[in-house]
């Protein structure tokens, strides 16, 4: 009965969230951590979290930050979350305790919960290298990153992910049209990567060769290459040869791939569980 009552209260808050923000924001801040974490999940799924109200909802229990439906999330939120890492807060306290360093304390450093995210999902044109790089630098324990349709993200962010997020198992860059071979080459030192989404990125065979030569080539079991218009049979076959544990492959609308690629999908070498492909008709 108590659990049902709590759930009803959470959905009542979500249904009237905009009004509550205006009239009772202090009540939200004072909510117990477990309730705030449950409310965070509900609100993020409804797309109601924005740069303005995120500070009221941050808590130490939330591990998955799913902002895919939250159009109001920008670099501002990523930078705020970066400043909530344990490392950032320890450094801030150090600066505050030293009178000679008072001028070095960055602005907008209100103390809040220490965050420990393992999953971050963002999308949209308001996410840029400036915010994403600061975020990944502070959270090396991230396991999954999805940066979808972020047309302002460049290779600089991907290189930062490859440098700092060494425990990463999933990276989805779908629709990040500025990503090139340079960024993918920056991922070579990841050792645990299992899933890589490169749909509609501007990569060539050089990226597929980098993946085949990477330290994660034996752990990779899923790759999506849809709408990668520059990759050819040569790069694809190199990938197949050097990534023996691939089970899920997508290569729809890759006009330079031919029947030669399909013919080399040998069931004796790759136990594929899911395959989506199109071959252009000449």
C-alpha cells in the first residue's frame, strides 16, 4: 500500500511538474535521495528535464542519465554535472581552503550531490565538444555513452572519450555527421568496447581498419554502419577478418558495398544473430 501511494505521488508530481517548479522548488530540493532518483527517471522519460530544473533533481543515486527526450538539455547541464564529480568537488574544497587560490575558484560552484554516472544518453544540436569533453574527463567509469544526432560534436570529443573512458562498453554516435576517421582512430585503446554505432558518420575504410587493429577487436560484437557512404568492400572485409566475435551488423544504404561483402559473411567464422544490409542494384 505504501509503495503504491509513493508511486501515485511521484506521478502526481510529474503531471504537475511545471507548476511545482514555480511554486515549490524548495520542496523538490529537500526530497529524500531515493525519491528524487525515481522522480528523475520519470521526468527524463517524459522529456521534462531542462538546464533550469536539473540542479533541483541531481542526486547521488541516479546512475543512468537519459536525456534523449529532453530537448532542454544543453552543454550547460553537462558542465554542471562535471562539477558534481567527486574529483571536482575535492579540488573545489582545496581551493576554498587556500586564501591564495580564492580567485581560481570557478563560478557557479554551488555544492550539490556527488554524482557517479555509468550511462549518459544525449542528443541534439545543443550538445557540443565544449560540454561533452568536460563531462567525460570527470567520469572515467562511464560504461555507456550515446551521443545521437549531435551535429556539433567533432572528433575532439571522440578522442576525449577514447582517452578518459577506458571502461566503456557501448558507444553510439548515430547522426554525428562531423565524426571522421581521426575520431574513430582515437578509440583504439579502449579494451572493453562491445557495441559501436557509426550510423551516418563521415568515416571511410580507414576507420574500419582502425577498429580491426584496436585493442577491442576481440570484444566487439555489434557494429552499425548504416548510411556510411564512403566505406567499401575492402574496409568491410578487413573488419570481418579481424573482429571474429561480431554478431550484429547493420550496413543499410552503404552504396560502395557490393555483393562481395555479403558473400564473405561466412557462418563458419561469424555466428551472426542479427544482420541488416542492402546491396545497390546496378
